[in-house]
C-alpha cells in the first residue's frame, strides 16, 4: 500500500508530516510517496527521502495521505472515497474543512482528536508540538528581554535573576518553565487545574496562588472558568504581574477562544522593558492586547503574538510529529493494508469523518 506525504501549502508552515528516518519504521509492504520538496523547509531534502527508500511523486492518490495542516478545498478535491488522511484537521474549529472530507468519503483522522490515554502517548502530536512551543517561548522571552536571565556576579556588580511567570502549566507551560529555569530565571507559574501545583514545584518553580481553582475534565483538560472566576483571576493577576519581567502565557480550553487572563490595564501596570509571550495568540490570545501574528509594544511592554511556533523549529517539530504519525499508522495499517478497527478507542476517537461501508 502507498502512504503519501504532502507538501504543506499554508503560509508560514515549514513542517513536514513524515521525515526520512521514520520511513524504515513503517514496515514491509508500504511504499512511501513524497511530494517534491515536501521536507525542504524542515531541512529534509528529497535526496534524503530517496535514500530512505521513498519515491518522489504525487502523494494524493495514496491509500493514506499524511499532512500537517488541514487540506485546502483544492487539496481535498484531489482525494477520493475510501482514502484516509491524517493531519491536524481542526475538528472543533474548522467544520467546513471536515464537512468537505466527509462529502468526499475520506476517512479523516484528526491528530487533535486522539484520546489522551496512556496507550496513545507515543502518537500524541498535541503534546509533541506543545513541547516545541513551550521551549521556544522561553527562548523568545529571553531574547526580547533587555536584561540577563541568570544572576550574574561581576566586577561591575551583581545582576539579579529575571523573574518569569508562566500562565497555564500544561505541556507547553511545563516545558517553558523547565527551559526558563535552565537559563537561570526565577520562575513562578499558575494553572487552574489543581493537580498542576506539584508538577510546577517539581520543576523548581513556585506556584503562584491566584485564589482561583478550576476543574479538570476526564480527558485531563481544564473546564472553562465562570465569568466571575475569570474576573477574579484577572484582578488578582493585575495585582501580582508588576513583580515579573516576562510572562509566558499558554492557557487554553480545547475548541474555545483563549481565556483572557491579562487585561490592558494589567499590561500598563508592568515595568517598561517587560515582555509577554502569548502562545495562545492563535485562538485570540491570553492577553487583551495581543495582536495574533504580530509583535507590538504597549506602554513599553513587548507583546509577542507569534502563531504556529512549532513551525519555527521545523526539523525537530517534524521529527517528533513524524514519530507520532508512525505510531498512529501502526494502528491503521496491518500487513501492508489499511485496516480500521472501529472497536479500538484510539482509531474511533481520532476519526472525524468516515466512509460508510457499502452494503
Ligand atoms: P491545553 O493546551 O489545552 O491548555 C494549556 C493549559 O492551560 C492547561 O494546563 C489548562 O489547565 C490551562 N488553563 C486553562 N484555562 C486556564 C486559565 N483560565 N488560567 C490558567 N490556566 C488555564 O492543555 P495541554 O497542555 O494540551 O494538556 C493539559 C493536560 O492534559 C496535561 O497537563 C495532562 O494532564 C493532560 N494530558 C494527558 C496526556 C495523556 O495522558 N496521554 C497527554 C497530554 C496531556
């Protein structure tokens, strides 16, 4: 059977769904067809794919097509009934794209919809990409700050360490904490899920108590706060935020706009030269003043509204994603054939469109 690797067409998307090293792991009976220059922006030229046994050609007729971003209308038009596609299909926010796949009779597997159970961890692409995002957010904060992160004792005197606050301590937030700590900053963090306090502390950061406690859903996600809780959180944060040199925000509720944590007034209360890196910019931002896709300065505070952060580190982001893809393919392909076991909760959970079996 053929597995196709599509070249990304979305603006600024530099990742690729499968890297050469993974091809060998796909086993016997699988032919990999890679669209020309699909991996080029991630530093995987066609030659490396050829060396790994792939063919460079048209991936769209393959039994399974792998992609990072959801297919455009034109790309979906190249698919036919019975094929499968695996990508970040954005099932909660792109109903039209999902509907197009559904009318084409394509089996759509959304990486976001893989249940977050222990057995699915090797295929958890949300986590692998959030790890990249959190790491990079700490580096961006360090880069934009007009000061050192670590404490320095020099002949010219002592420099105190920078203080960084991380809001939302899920996968990205925990990685941001770990990275900022390694760079020598003093880190505090907050999350509405009570279970997170211990994880924050185990990384050597302080849990900032904002007096708001939310709930965790069965899937491990946060439940959206009530308007009263949100207001209380904003207010308490406004009081505490001037202590910090940089704030990295990662708070998210699946399928919902990002919760607004930092008001415009709170930004104005920060010292000039402070930095906010808003990893939630893609879903509207955790800061009221974030401009998605842009970097702005408000009252001397730099607000980084960067989107698609994993794409800024395309080599490792693609490598991790590629391993997630290979693990998921392990469930979808059996003995060189597409074999979909709808009784498997990962297969059924990840599937957002499905070709009905013909009687
Ligand atoms: P996410 O990207 O959906 O959200 C990021 C963080 O924002 C979460 O920790 C959430 O609690 C927090 N948040 C939401 N609203 C907030 C608010 N108003 N203020 C502050 N923080 C707020 O989450 P994620 O990082 O993808 O995953 C969250 C959790 O899911 C993980 O920490 C873990 O417990 C669980 N998980 C489980 C598995 C697994 O078992 N396979 C894999 C990955 C994640």
